[in-house]
C-alpha cells in the first residue's frame, strides 16, 4: 500500500460512502427559459462562437425542454448585430440577446453620453436587455484614473436610459466572497484561486466585497424604474438574508440562480425559504457554457426533487467551486412554474 501521508490535496478525490437514492430529471416540470448563458465570441479566447453548431444547440435545448436562452454576449455595434443574426433572427423566439457597453468610454470626453447613445443604438438593433459585468467596480476607471463603481452618480443617465428603453439590466457585481478573502489555508476556494490567481480580488487598490454590495444596492435604489436582475443569486449567494432583504426593500430587484447551485445547495432549507418567500423574483439560469448533457438535468434535479448529498458538477471528479455536495429544494409546482419561465416571460416580454 502506498504511503499517503504526503498526498497532495489536488489529488485527493474521496468518494462518498453514504447510500442515498438519486434521481435523474432530464426534463423540467415546466418548460424553462435560461436567462443567463453565453453564446457569443468574447469569452472563447480564439474568436470562435461559444456554440459553434447552432443546430446541435437547439437539439440539446429541445431534449431538455428549454424554450429559450438569453445570450449575454451581444456586446455592441456590429458584434451585437452578428449575434442577433446568428441567434435571434435566425431562430425567432429561441434566443434573446443582451448587449453590453464599452465602459472604457468612461475615460473619454462625453463618455457617459456616448454610452447612452450606444445603449439606444443597441436597443434599435434588437437587444433585449443590458448585461453589466463584474469589471464595473473592479477594473474600469474614469478620467481621473479612479475605479468607477456601479453607484457612481456619473452613470445615472446610462441606467435611467435602460429603464426608459425597457431594457432589463442583468448585473454581476463583485464575485464569490472567498475571492476577496486572503488566499491562505483557510480559504474554502483556495484550489480555485490557485488555478486562477487573477480571480483573487483581495488586493490593495480594489474595493472590498461589502463596498461593492453597497454600490449594487445604491444603484438599484437610485433607479426604481429600471428592472435589475442580480446575477448569481443577487451577487451574494453566501448570505441569503441579505438577498432576501434586497428583494423585500427594492421591488425592481430580481435574481437569477446561475452558477450558484454549489452555494444554494449547501443551505437547502434557507434557499427554499428564499424561493418560496419571493416566487415572483427568482429566475432560472445556468451560466453553463459550453452547455453539456448534464447541465440542465442537474439543475432540474436540484429544483424539483428532495435528493440529498449529490454533486453539483457531476462531470467533475473534484468539485470546482468548493469541496462539498448539495441537497435539493423540492419546490412546489406554483413556485417552479414562475422560476422556470413565468418570471422571465414577464420581465423579458
């Protein structure tokens, strides 16, 4: 028998000994809309499309009863038109493409005015919403060289215009809380940070996680006529009390569940309470790209069954977002229908 005293943590892949029956749920109880996914070109690295074969993607959607996918990769200008032509126009009703904004314009003269004009142009081209990525608050600077946070008063015309144009704003602020903690032996996401050191934001010169959450709330509160969808369980899946309070106090705030089964599933009772307390404000999304055959069944199992202690990433030997398993929510039918599609259809028209 080999000596395992020096086994590296990265090589440790324990298999659960608990004997618990499991479920496979290939189709949702109600046809769904995936409000958070990436089908464009800006995240691929090689300039190719995230879904190189649209026919295959549609077949996967049909296999798992996915009525439509929101593509958050529209960008702006001709790139937006290319996304719209490839998805929305070629397959009406199956895709809804959101635009983004070139926040680098903030460093230029009349940058805010140009951002508003870009948003108006994107709406005219056919964008169905605006995606704001986490780099607003962590990377983009103004003319003075200082970071611009989402609640910066200079951005008010942009978010007011989104409301006037009827464009929901799906916003991702900050990142998992552990990415702002010291990258040491106490950090529960250390393996992830070692693999992706650029994901660590606990560095001098960057705002703290609480400051970014304050900025998100300040933005939402300042624009009650604009619909906001807080990505990844309101950007704070680790504290569902905070998320529930945001939903209580800000009627224009909604959340998607994309990319956070790992967090929701280790607090299933609290998560179920959040869903049943705010059934009109939670939207289904996966952030699973490129999509695999297991992506949707795992989400359906999590939402619909009472299964305990199962992997949130069944295709991975070592869980990628924390070394734990999840338990399911067993949501009632009326909540499932709203989460799967009802809320998305209402907000996205």
